[in-house]
């Protein structure tokens, strides 16, 4: 029944987006434009409005974060990311998360302040405010089609983000309301994300792990467990890592945690020479999406997969080339980078020896 309700919300959100684009075209039709210009301007207006709302959503997080003691670390739109280091902004083309319209990362200075939910709710508050402003605009101008575009877009994005599933704001807020003890894991996740953007070579991944209670549930707790599992891989404790990821895979309800576990299990299978298991995990759609990322660690896993399972030397060398290019600019922490540099050298040696 819960899944049916979630699907209905998704359908309603999509309907609202369609209505927003319809309102945009009708608004320009009423201004007397030709059919071609009506669709061109109408769709452009709706699309640009959507991107502007994405930015305002993240600014809502940033503003509420500022009010509750967060320091801006990164702000992104699409594939572009602004990172604030030593008081200066730096632009890069690599997003924090793939296929996310806009992104904000803040670092909590005083973790005794537990008002993390207000920061997480900042985007939702922005959507509610924009709906009210668009409604006021409609009443004042009687131009309800322009107002309707913004009303429907914000209703759609509000529904998407308020849903307590996946990596949405609603899911994070719901998790912390149900499990307030997970706040400590949330702050650890924020510190890890911030460090990978600010100065990754100053810390090791093990600096961002902590004991997780056996009965802990939720994406924040699972993120810390995944980091711990990766540390096990870096330390060559493969059996321990495998048990952790398999256990987490059986009980998680979060798609991102599931994909992360499968990706790590793929890496373990490659290290253990279990090609059948490696093929099984690599065929997962989410894992494929991650392996397409032009990041040093992802491309190293891709290279070993192509070499060991697919026996495709050309694709292996292609992935290695990308990994080598991205290694120095990587956001991997110190121990991660050392591990993947060694793994790259091992593969180069295997290719040279024709293994």
C-alpha cells in the first residue's frame, strides 16, 4: 500500500510538471505570439524557471544552514560546482552526486547544535514560499498562466523532495525525526563530504568512521557503515568487508545504499577473482551508472572489470587512462588515493607482462 501511495505521488508530481509547461505555452499564446514562438518561449520559460527554482531550493538550504551555524562548502548546478576554499570560490565541472539538478554542502561548526532538520527543510520552505508568491502574483496581475507555471513547478518539486524515500530531503528529515540519535552519523557524513572537497589529502577515510549501533537504521547510519566497509577493503580485510556489505544489502531500504553495496561487492569479487559474481554485480543498472563516472576510483574498478571479466584490453586501457588523468585531481582521501594508485600500478604490470 505504501508503494502505491509513493507511485501516486510520483504520478501527481509529473502531472504538475506537464501542467507547468502547458501554462507556460498558454501564457505566451495569450500575448499573441505565433504557434512556433508560443512553444519555443513557453517551454524555454518553464525550463529556465525550473533551473531557477533548483537554485533557490539550494539557497534555501544555505540560508537555513547559515541561521543554524553551517559554513558554506559547496554549491552546484548540474555538472558545475562552486567550492569555497580559504574564502575563495573555485569552479569545477564535477558534481557531488550524479543526475542531481542542484547541490549544497555545508559544514556544521558547532555539532552540539542539533538543528540539522531546519537546514534540511530549507528547500521545502522555499517551495512553499514560492507557491505563495506566485499565487499573490496571480491575484495582483490576473495573469494566472505565468503564475501557474511557478505554482505547478513548485508543487511538483515539493512533492518529489518531501517524499520520505531515497535521498530526498523528506527522507532525511523523516529519518532524523524517527531516529534523532542518527544526528551524529549525519554530521559525520557532512564532515566527510566537506573534507573531500576542501582538502582530501589531509585525512584518511578511517578518520570518518565510527561505531554504528547494531539496531541503527536509516541512510545516515548506512553511509557510515559503507565507509567502514571501504576501509576494510583498503586494509585488505576482504572477508570482513564482504560480510558487512552483504548484511547491509539484505536490510537496506535505500536505493543509493543498495547500489553502493553492490559496487563494493563488485570490487571485492574482482580482488578475489570471482568473475561470475563480478558479472552479476556489474550488470546492475545503478552500478553501471556509477562505473560510467569519470572518477579515478570508479575507472579503476571499470578497468579491472574489463581486464578480468571482459578480457577487453582496449576498454581496460581506456579506463586506465581516465583513472590516471583524474588521480591527482581526485576527491579521494589520502589512504584511498594511495590504494588506487597501487591498484593502477598492479594492473599496468599485469598488462605489461601479458597476464
